[in-house]
């Protein structure tokens, strides 16, 4: 059965879905996106993702699609039509498709483009890397200065993923002015002496929805959290390291630039946070 996607008010088989060649997401990466996880057929952290979507649109002075208030219904409809039990829903809003290519923003008569599609990922919550951990390398952060806006400008992150792959690693942590910003598609953390350390919010990193939930759960569990920047050298001396994202939840990091973190095996803090996050998120899913 063909996957059903949503394009500007229509549910269509994926092979029939179309957007204009003049769409500004295609020509200028002039768009924002969100990825929401699905566990047990329910949406995880949905309200947080929608709040961030509105913020991204506002920061770029991008008009919201008319269907913005209907996004919960659209997400649920896509889950139902595609039979998604575990997986992801990708949502993208662009500034639309004017009649021609122009650096200047189009007028109010050009409507935003809204696209959503699903990705079925059975076993999403049972990722074997949660038991083995992942390896990362460090690379220079070459992205633009407003990483807090979740735009579709992902080429530097894609290049970073490929650099990691070529180095025999799973991902890359990006470094700016000697300090870790974040992973290519996730937030980065270290654990030292029982203290969870992760970079503070700012324009330098994405304000992760999973990050916010994990830190809230950590504090509720009486864990100590310190929000500040850290270096790769600090990470090498850490007891543990891990990442968070909507598609990986909490995933331990066991090696950075070929050097083992702690014992070189997943640690108890990351394991406990993953357990708490999955348990609480399943309860709160919509």
C-alpha cells in the first residue's frame, strides 16, 4: 500500500504528491520543520513541537499555514492512514511558491506550503544502540548563527554525518570557539561526578524538545543539572556522555574522537534517563 502524505490540504499517495519548482524551500531553504515521534500509535511531546514551530515561523517572519490549528488532527489522521505504531512524522512549512525566483520575500497573496509525511520505524524505542552506545567525532561548527530556529538548512549537518561515517563513527559533535555546541541532529551532554552538563540555551543550539523534557525529568529525579558549555577535553574526562533527540530519545556516547568515555560502555545516568523519558512520554502521548 502506498504511503499517504499531506500536501496543502490534501491527503495523497506519495507518488502523486507535488510542490512547485518555485517553492522557496527548494530554492532558498526558506522553510522550517519539526519531527514528532510516535510510540504506541501516539504522538510524543506534540505540544512542545508545535510551540517551537510557531516560534520558528515568528523568528523568520514567515506566515503560518491556514491549517496550523488543525495540525493535531492532521498528525493523527496520517498515523491512522499509514498504520504507524512506532515511527516519526515529518512536518515542513515553507514561505510558498511565488511565480518566479526572487531573493525578496513574496507578497501576502503567496500562501505557505505545508507538507507532512510519516516514517514507520518499528523498534524505535528498542534501539540496540541504547545498549551498546554510539561513537562520535568532533568537527568544526560551520552553520549559520541562528541555530535556535529549526530551519531546513541542513547541509552542514549532513556533511558532518558523512564525515563521521567516513571516520567509522556514528555521529559528530560540532565545536565552535573550542566548545561543543551540539550533535549534527541532537543535543550533547556529559556526566561528571553525577552532574549532568549540557550547553545552555541560546542562538548557538537548537532548543530541543526532547532536551527540555529530559532535563525536567532529571531534576524531578533529584539529579543535578548544570547548563553551560563544555570542551572536547572535558568530555574525554567525563564519566558518561549522551545525546537526546526526538528520534533517538536518550542515547549513550561511548567514544569521542576514538577515545573511550568513562569505561567505554553506556553508563547508569543515560540508561536511567532513557527509561524515565520513555515511560513518562508513553503516558503523556496524545
